[in-house]
């Protein structure tokens, strides 16, 4: 099963699907392995079968698969049918699929057709946002900020400060690449003028850059965000009256953290990164909607400056599962909300 999880991690750009790995074992020998490579491509089980030297080797074999095999006709036919057809004797699954299309039905189909099914869950961090999305009917929200030793994210409120180091910057690119939406507030858009792109690699589905604004018509089209063609969504209170670039979509409404997340849920967004500023972070945290915090702690003090979370009253939020990593002279702190 550990090997199957390692195999699963090879998948890239699988959203809205999970990363899945599969290993075929017979007489204590690994005969084949495969993973789900990219959204819309073959499922892990099918790739594992394809890797066999002789397809008859699947007969009476044990299939280890990190996720319950699917039982539905999606972009590909159901894997459970193939498993039964090839005469696999036993299937060991890493977890039940929380997707209601499949959930439990895959296991039932296999058992009904005489296949032995066992569950062997290992504590893997794989597919956390996929699982969270289906279990909570809401995307997993991560808040990320870089702050000084005295908890400031900006020295002056109208000019961008470079808070964290190069290693933190590179790490945050990796964090961005794991999201489908990167969300910021209007003030951050204007003051920081960020591009919100993933710099280190070309993605087939780059994260959508989303900004909460009061009036879309007041946003300058000279901002950096408009200089690249990754999709942009504006959550605006007003309707747009100008010609906007093709990659821009305006979603009009009265936006709160709750209503934004509800909208994102309808769009099947599983992972959202809130990247500033203090006020938007405070609003999401106070609404109890943040599951994960990533903080880059820079080895300096600003004294005056903007606090990381600020602007609304709220009851303390407790986190656990804390990990700390050293990135040269910065620390990376990752923590998960207690449920
Ligand atoms: C995957 N890869 O290896 C497995 C999946 O539209 P489809 O046919 O690609 O089906 C997607 C669903 O199939 C997915 O949400 C999950 O429930 C199930 N299993 N999906 O993309 C795989 N095993
Ligand atoms: Zn499948």
C-alpha cells in the first residue's frame, strides 16, 4: 500500500480528480503498478493493468489501490468491471471514495462479484482537499502570509514590503500550484500589485486568480494581474461597464466569505489559498472557514506596520498538527484547524 501511495504522488494536475496509485501483487511479487497521471486520463487501476507483462497475470492477483475503485461511467468506464473481468482475487483499498458517485458502490460491486475487499488505511496526506471537499461540501481554505517576528505583514500600508526570503518565495510557488483558486482582497491587489501566478512551472490548469472588490469599474487595467493570461475572477458588488480582457470574469453579488465559498463549491473548487490582506484573512478566520494556515516567519522586526490578521472581532481559533521547517533564515509554520 505504501508503494501504491508513492505511485499516486506521481500524478500531476489531476483536479477535479484525486491522485490515485495502484500496485498488482501475486505470489509476493510486484507485477505491475500505475497511477492516474492527469485529469481525464486513465485511472490508476487501468494503468497498473497496462503495465503487466502478461494481462493474464491479473488473474487471482491482489490489487492494492489507494482509493476505492470507481463504479460509474465518467470520462472512462468503471474500473470495477475491469477488475472483475480480469479475475482479480482481492482488492485492498487505502480509503473509501468520498465522491457520492462512487462512495461504497465500488466496494459493493466487487463483493457482489466475488472479489475479496479489504481496507488498509495508512495515514497519508494525499488528497486532503479532495477528501475535505466531499466530506464538508466546501473547498479546503488555506490562509498563507509572510510575517515578521512582531507579526507584521507590511511596513507601510500603501506600499509593498518584501517580508520573507527567496526560499520562502519558492516554497510559496509550490503551495500555489496545489490550489485551484488564489483569493485576495481589493487592497492587496492595489498595494501589492501581485501577479498571483505559479512562476516555476507551466500548469495545464493554473490556479484561478480571484479578487474580492467593491466596484470592478474602479480597478485599473494597468495592474500586473492583467499582464498574464491565467484566468481571473472578480467577486464584485457592481456590474462591469468596460471591455475587459478575455480571461476575466466578473461575478456580481454581495460577497461574504460564506457566499464566496458557496459559489466556489458550485464550481467544484476543492482548494483555495487566501493570500491577503489582513482584513480578508480576518474575515475568513473569524467565520471559521480556514482549515490550514501557512506562515513564513521572517527574521526581522518592523515595529510599526500592518498586523497579519486584523479588522474584525472574533473568538480565538485553535489549531493543531503543527509542523515547523527551516527555510534558510526563515521558518515555515504549517498548522491545521482543530475540528
Ligand atoms: C480518477 N483516477 O485513478 C480513480 C478515480 O470522470 P472520471 O471517469 O475520470 O472519474 C473521476 C472519478 O473517479 C473521481 O472523482 C473518483 O471518484 C473516481 N476514481 N478517478 O481520476 C483514478 N480511481
Ligand atoms: Zn476508475
